[in-house]
C-alpha cells in the first residue's frame, strides 16, 4: 500500500474514532472544557496527528491510546457528576474577585489575574466601573459572573408594577422562499393565513429569505431584495386604537343624550370597556 493510501486510511479511521469519543463526551465538550478535558483534548489531538503522519508506526496502537484517553476523560466526567469533592479538584472552584465594589487583590493573585484582565472581563459584561459591582465571581470555566448593585441595575416592568405579555417561541415559517409546514402549524397558523399576510405586506413567497411568526402571531419577514421597504405589521396597535375610540365614543354618547337611562347605560359600558383595555393594554402595545 502506498504512503498516500496509508495516510488516507489512517485519517478516515481517526476521524471516525475521534468523532465517536467526542460524541461520548457530550455537548459540554463543544462548549466549555475543564482543565483535565483541555489537557486530554490536546493529548488526543497530538496522538492522532502523530499516528496519521507517522507511517512507520502501528496505527492501531495509536487508536488504542486515543480510546484510553477518551475513556479516561469520560470516566472523569462521570465521577465529577457523582462527587462534588472530586469535581472541585478536577474543575476547580469559583473565586470571588469583587465584593461590595471592592476588588479582592489576594484572590486576584491566587488566580493570576491582572487588573487589566479583570477590566477586560467586566467590559465584556458592559460594566466599566468596579464600584458599580456588588459581586463578581470567576467561574471554574474562566467566565466572569457579575451582579451589579441594586441602584445600577436596569429597571424592569416588575419594578414599575407593569403587566407584560408572556413571550413564547418564535417560529420560522419561511426559509429561502420555501414554506416550513411544521413550524407554521406549531405557530397555530395555516397556508391561507400566510398567503394573506404576504399579500398585505406586498411581497411574493419566492422573494422572502426568512419569515417568522412571533409570540403575538405577527409575521415579520426579510426579503432577498434589500432595497425593498416592507411595512411593519401593526394589527395590535390598530386594535388598541379602535378599542380606545369605542370607549371615547361611549363617553361622548353619554354626554350628548338627554335620556337618563341611556346616559347610565353608556357610562356603565364605557367603564367596563376601559377596564378591559387596562387588562389587555400590555398585550397590545
């Protein structure tokens, strides 16, 4: 067998082996690595590269070494799940770097972090002043978790005692000019509704790059033609405006009529409609 054929066979064999080992390790291997997983990954890659290009060696010895390292990594992950003390040794513990706006220099030295590196991590969290930080923790994976002081945190609807509509999953119903039937059904819509919405927006299906239905049931699209101005759908705002007009009309009718019974009826229904508007206003804004 020629050298080229040797390299091809070895490469295919190790691609399959490495894929199987990575699959065994789970999605965490693709996201965040512990110290041990980092070292193990480098070693496995080095073994694979050496065996693929080292034609004089036995490739099955390399496969065995990769399987051993991969199996040992998997065993460490299993033990880490079952034992916190073992996990603390392998992955490390979280370290507090800022507390009550004060940088803890001893912990910084322990983790070998400079103030420039800390400021860089803070800026990634949109924090530019350490005094604004209530609590900052360096996670075992190297990420910095930051809790701002209460007065520096953004105001939420809950702080203002406002009712807001719950958010649901956004469904992509059109992709590359093709209708995706399963997401369309999951959104509670059908093809007829989609055709009407596209007609209202003045676009054809084959000109839609992506179309999505949000939690309010509204269709938003992006077209292939970037110069095309697509109007934003606003049925909720139109409905709210219509309800407010109806409520104002009831109050106006009550003022214009001379009948006491009619005046009471108009005022009563105007109050009911106003209460209904107050309840659903958060969903329609």
